[in-house]
C-alpha cells in the first residue's frame, strides 16, 4: 500500500468516526453519562401498587386493569389477562438501567424507534402505568445488541440505551390468559360428534389401557384411513388455548356441531361449535355424569344441561391471583371431576372462543376426514 493510499484511508476513517461521534454525542444536549441509574426510579418498590397499565403503539392501544387480585383486559370485555406476561414486562422495566446516553434530537428519534406512538409514523411503544400516587411512562424503542433496548421518557428529549429488553407483546390477544382447559387424551372414554345434519361420529374405549378407540357406525363398505386416526380427536382438548375470545352474543350462536367428551372418571365436556363471519367459534359446558351409562344416554343428558344453562349466560368470575393461575391444570393434580367442572365453568362461562385451526378441525371431524376414499 502506497503512502498516498494510507493517507486517504486515514482520512476516511477519521471522517466516519467523526460522523458516528456526532450522532451519539453532539445531539444529546444536556445528557451526561450515568452510574447505571434506573430508567424508572422507584418502580421496583411500588410494583405491588400498580393497578392500571396501558400499552400504546402507532396503530393499537391495550389496557389492563386490576380489581382486587384479578387483572383483566377491557378491550376484550374484561377477559382475564395473562398476569405472567404483565409481570415480566413490569419487572424488566423496573430493573432496567441507563447504559449510555443517546440522541436528544427529535429528528433522529426514528433511528432508535423512540418516537411517541401518537406522532405520524411514530414507531415507539409507550408503556404507562399507575397505582396509588405513583405513575410512570416510558417509550420503548428498537432492540439493540439482542438484550438491550433504546428508551425515552415521553416528557424528556433525551433517549437512552438501557440494559433490558422488556418482552412487550404487540398483539392484543397475546395479553389474554391463554389456557382454556387441559384434558389428557388418556382419560377420555368416549367422544360423540353430532353435526347439524345429523351426521354422527362416535368413538369409545372400553378401558384406559386400550391403544385405539372403537368407532361406531362406520358406513357400509368404507374403512378408516388407519386404525388410530380417531385418537387425535380424543386429544383435541389437551392443552387447549385460545386464539381469540368474545362474550356470548345476545342472539346466541347457531350451533353447527356438538362434540361431547366423557372421561372414565365421569367428567363430561360439551363443545358447541358454530360460525360467526365464516369463522368457527365455540362454547364449553362441563359437568359430572355416570360414565358407565350408555353413550346415547350420556349425549342426551349433556345436551339437556347445555339447554338449561342458556346461550347468553353471564361470565362467571375468575381471578388469576398468582403465576399458577396462568398455567393449565396439572394432569397429576388430585382434584375431583367435580372440581374440574367448576373450574372449567368459571373460566369459560359466557364466552365464545376461537382456537387453533387444527384443534377446531378435530372437534368437527366428519366421516370423509376419517375414511379411505371410496375408490381406494
């Protein structure tokens, strides 16, 4: 490399360094380095007082409110909130410390993602919370270095690099308590799927150790695609979580399918599936029955109980008071079927759910889904 080339390269490096220095220092205004100062001083000591939280982006706003020990989401008609997610976000903000001062120039906020979300094209996420006489607001910007993030107090011009990356969900439904129920397929004695056109599929095990369900009423001349194809139906309520939820409409819902699960210990869950705006929605009813009764008698009893409950029942209270409340029931939990029925009613009463498509498909299976093609 010639002497001239070395000089040119040196000049280029100096210019680039100067530009970088200008972006990170000359536009900071009054900001000065800190000794790992908390971005929201005092929050950690006041976390238990917080009873209202708002998350706002450029195109959405989510609020969470606390009543007693229960958190709910007003935008979803007061459905229980995912407390564990909220706790993670607040704890991360409470522990976040300022690492390095960044720009105070509003024209450069977009480079860090710390624009106020109400501004045109604002890319920041505003997290605000209050409780008692304490309140805070913080604009979270782009993620930096994987575990860090840019942030800015909305009433201050200066921005900062902080040493935490609060895991703020962007979708409203990600703030909802996800678990609906968890029915282990090994417990299931029978499932009856009855469609509005009277097409009916019934599967049943004689004992819990059986490896496959017996299938009643297979159409003449047809056979199952493979012997255990219906096993997936029995697992449709295993770790069942929501994609969306709405209150039961005043006009109710025209049921297209009724699917009844009965366990060996007598827990019975009736899933009523209908369509709203061409999407499958479902409600749940739980009770305890005599599992030794004939299948038709169990179906009639279940349908009678659903009719008695009514289609427009008000939601029952459900209070997630700890991390455990966000979790699905442990299959090893020695609760009785009566206890399970009460829990399921409390969580699902008065609500319609949309679930993952593959789960919804299993709950509404038809013969053509289970049998070999007639030409085979």
